[in-house]
């Protein structure tokens, strides 16, 4: 009953026999070397080494900002450490988890894992279909052994022992005057399911990466968003996603409600709820449906999830020329700068005025004045909004064909005509107010403030698979760590005085703290139902 | 009202710390007194079996192999010392006060008391003590009392000084039932890892003593041998590992709900992954020849250091999405 014959484990597994390989080793041919390398790769020691290496390799990604999770951090890092940046970048330090070195570690680990699991699966399949092994000659030498003396018929005693073992979910086999039983095949099944499911997760993530897409869009209250590639502010997709993969549904942001804390004096101004009320129109249905999106409650439409990830204010501004004709009118999303939602944004008016006009705006949702006289926001909600505009005239640089961010204004070729640094004070407006622009350029009106929501749309066809495999990982782990795999034997000896001496013994395979108790409990029940004559060992 | 309840909670917590501190002193005195009487290291039954088996294995390869780990028989209890009983009693009393402090904090915030670092530490240490006291009912682990109460007092000290924040409402990102599940299970995992690490530390000290009677600390007779300690540590750690695996999965599900992706290598995710991999390594080490014993104990301690790092350092100093410390 050699272990190596019935459990295909790596040669350095602790339950493997010593001396599986001849000392010194045979002379190896090319195939022998391949086999040797394979055996090394699939050994426990290598798996352990790769696991620890993986843990260490994951550390740098938490120390250095990553392009995937913190792109702005990478830009900042470049500015802060200009000397270090190229070195870290060359080592793929900003893309640790897709880097060559990190990938090779986990791929090797998975190759090692598969190389270990496949033969074990075959062996386990055979073991599950084979009979429990023959009863060893000397049961008393085993780890857990008990002995009882009972009266009665030997065949009857064996039959009852078999019944008891079967009731405990053992697979039994009778060998002469003994019963051999084995249970806990689920332990190895769990082990294999655990490892197999890890491979499943890896595959699902890889496949999902090329079939999924995600994009962001800033939507102002009252405005619609249509799900097509051109409808996004930014869009990432897997290699296998064609333009037609996007289902062109329409979401209109009707209203974004935000509740700020007002009672708790330790938390005044802290947001406590965001709710986006939207109307969804699907392409194949004529009717529209109302829905809500909250931070922890994404909206599911046609296999995509719509998340509410951010918010801000978009002041509605109208600019008229000297004759009162509208040159610009619309809501301009401003980016929040602090907890009190002081927001900064840029309005560009390229046409309709004698000269191109640019404005850098500051929105104070609840305006207050600092001791220095500067304006500041005292509360994030729109209690008393004030819009302050610095005005520039000149060439906005929009006609060069180079894409320009809508959130920044390049003032190099512009002349400031109002605001700090000029003789003319900044244009300061409350909702509904209009003010004339300097130099008779026209007027600007602050019509009011809308909110905008920053929506993120995700499509990941594999995530259900990832979840399913994760649950299998957990289930497999539970079985492989807590189901005891053990063998049990019962042998009946007929003594000369007509009584029966019964030996019970158990053998654990793997960690099994309950073995001795299980053997004792079996012996007690088996002998207790008979009139017990003798004592125990 | 909220403020008053919170102040009362803090008061109870200080009381609990005081009681724990005295309990720690009692446990330590007991260790000191018993080790003074322990000239010879007693070998537990399980260790004798293991050693005999090791010898037999070397000589008789090919015989019926009984390669399972030995059963952990607790060694016979020595005469109960008064200080030991005082230690346990005070630990229980401290735990009741601690429980009161935690419940009051939860009532004050009208939510689960683990929404920021202060509350996480408070509940975390409560559960560490709870798991330890619960395990005491099953096995005589009182020799761990000094380490556990010592660590808990230390952690609570750091917490009350460094992490204390007022009760504020939950930000929208934390308003989810996953806060209850994900964080609670993470705390449970941490508690089991703590007991496991304490066992591994004792195991290492013990191993030095077994290798050379003159080296290392003197430890009392009643402490089980290294093989038994290792088995116990393993069993406690695998429970922690299961919980940690669940934490990882639950966290991914929550991340998918809140942030729109189930995994994004956020710093906290990275460290949760690292811890998972280290403990996976620990479990494999136990099945690898040449890695049982002190080496695997070191792995468990490295894993636990990563747990502490993940909580104490990553939360406070690393930039990431898990910015819930409130600091």
C-alpha cells in the first residue's frame, strides 16, 4: 500500500514516500531533461516559491501609482521625480500587474498548478472508482486503534460494523473477517475544484478583458446620453469589441438629488445621499422607463451597468453681443475643487462676437467671504450661489486642429480684460443677473445652476463566470480543508472462549484532528449495542 | 444624544483597556512563575509520537506509512494557579466592557460599528478577544493570554490615541449591506490570524528551547510542544484563510457595485491579495517536505505582519479608494 501509487502528488509532497527518485539520478537524455524540468516546475517547492514570489512582486504596485487605477498619480509622479520616472517606467513599474515579469510569475504558477492538478484529477477519478484497500495485518500499529470484546456471531458483528460505517458515509468492502472502509473523497475533489476554479477565474478574466468595454460620460441635468462609441467622453474596449457591440439605448438625466448633512455638527456638509433620476429609452421599445441610480445601486440595461461615480455643478450661462443677439448659451460643467464644492470651469465663445472670448469661472455654491476678502464656498449645496468670471479676449487656439481640453483655457495668446490682475473687477453674478462685458463686447447672464452626473458604463460579459468560479474556489477550499479523508478498518477475531475480540483502526490522509475520536465513537457504538464484556485498550 | 452615547462608549473602552492591562499582568506573572519552576522542557505526548514516528520513518521505509500529522493531545494541566484564573476572569470582564463600548458606539452612529478605522479597531480587537476566549473553552490556550491581551491593549492604545474620530454619517459609498458582510468577515479573518500568529510565535520560541535548553526564553511546562503548537496554529489559520477568501470575494462583489469594477488593483486590493497569497503559501508549505516546523511558522508570522501592515500602514499612508479611515 504505497502512497505514491495511489496519490499522484508532487515528489516533494509531505505525504509522498521518501526515495521516489534514485540517489544521484540517472543519465538524462533530451526527453529526460524535459521531464526533469517539468517535474521541477510541478513540484511543491516550486509552487511555494512562485507563490511567495508573486506576493513580493505585487508589492511595488502599491508603492508606485498605477496607470490602470491612478493615471493622475503617474503624471504627478513624473513631475515629482523626473529622474526616477524613466527608470520605473522602463521596469514597467507603472503597469506592474500587466508587466512582463509579473505576468510570467503568475503564468508559471498556473502552469505549475495545471501540471500538478491534471495527473491528480486522473488519479482521483480512478480512486473514486476503486475499492477500499485491503485490511493491514496489524491494526494496532495504526494511529488510532481501539479494541473491544463483545459476544455474538462474528458474521453478524461484521454486518453491523459495515452498516454503521455506511451510515457514516464510508465506502465499505469486506475482506474475510474484516471490513475496510474509506470516506472523504470530497476532500481531494474540493482540492481539485479549488485549483481548477483558479484557472477558470484567470481564463474568464482574460476573455472578459477582450470582450468588455467601459466608458465615462458627463451628463448635465436635462440632457440625454446615447450609448454609442461617439457618445462617450472617454471609452476603453477589449480587442474583440466592434462598434456595433454597443446597444444604442438612451439615458436622460432628469434630476440629480444630493443630500448633505446639516444636523451633525461634526459632519456638516458631508454628502449622505446621491440619487440620479433618469429616463431610459431602449432602442427596440417605444416607451421610456424611469429609474434611479445610486452609488451602491448601479442601473442595469441590456447587459451593461451604469454607475453614478461623480457629480458637480454646471452653471447655465448666456452671452450676448452688443446688439443683444445670443452668441453662446448653455450649461458648462465645472469641476469641483474641494469639500465645499467650490468649482472651476471654462467657457469658450469662439463665434458670434467681434473677437473670440474665453472665461475662467469660479462657482461658489454657498458664497462666503474670507478675511482676505476673497470669495469662498461655505457649504456644498446651492444655498446662495455666486459665479465669478475672469474674462479673456483673443485667439482661443481652437482653429489649429489640435484637440484642446474643455476644462482648461490656454491664456498665452489671450488678453485678460476682467478679473484679478486687471483694473476691471471679475464679473460677479447671482442667478438671473446680467452684467455688461468690458470694452462693449456684449453681456453675460447667469441663468442658473444645473447639476451634472459623471456616469460610468460597463459591459463585462465574463463577470458572471468570474463570480461562479470564485464561489467554486470557496466551496472547494472548504471541502479540501475541512472534510476529513480517512480509512477505517474493523476486524473480528473469534476467541477460544466464544467471545469476539474486535479491532477498530483508523488512518488519516491529510490533516484530520478528529480521527481518534471517530474511531473511539465507532468502537463504542458497535460494541455498545452488543453486551460489552471486556474493557477497552 | 449621539455625542453622549459616544462619550460613554469611549469611557467604557478606557475601562476595558484598564482591565485588559491588569489581565495582561496576571497572565505574564503566571508565565514567569511557572517558567521559574520549569527546569526541564516537558515533551507533550503528541510530540513524543511525532519524534518516534520520525525515527521509525527513517529506519523502516516501505512499511505501512502513517504519515498523517499527529493528534494534538493537550498536555496534562498543571495545578491551576490563582494568577492564571485572575487573568482569565479579568479578560472576560474586560471583554464585556469592550462589548458594551462597541455596542454603544454602534447605537450612537445608528449603524454597524466598523465604518472607520477607529471602529474597525474597536470591533476587531473585540473579536480577537472573543475568538481567543471562545477557543479557550475548547482548548487550554491560556499560555497565549499574555500575548493576546498584550496585543489587544497595544492596539486599543494606538487606536484611541491615533484613530479616534467623532461619529459621522456614512458616506454614500459605504451605504451598503456589504459593509456589514465584507468588513465583519475581514475582522473575523483577522482575529483568527491573530491567534494563529500568537501560536506561531510561541512555537518559534519553543523550538529554540527544544534545540538547545540554554538558549532562548524559558517557557513553562504547560506549554505544548512545537508539533502541537504548529497543528493548532494551522487549524486556526485555515479558518482565517477561509474567511479571508470570502472577504476577497465579497469585496470584489461590493467593488463591482460601488466602483463599477470587481478588481482594479487598488492599494488595499493589492494588499488583500498579497495576504491571501502568503497564507496560500503557508498552507502549501505544510504539505511540502522540509517546510514544516519553524519555516511555516515564519510564513504565518510574515502573513500576519502583512495583515497589520494592510490595516495600520496602507489605510493611513497609501493613496487608494479604501479611504474610509476618517483621519
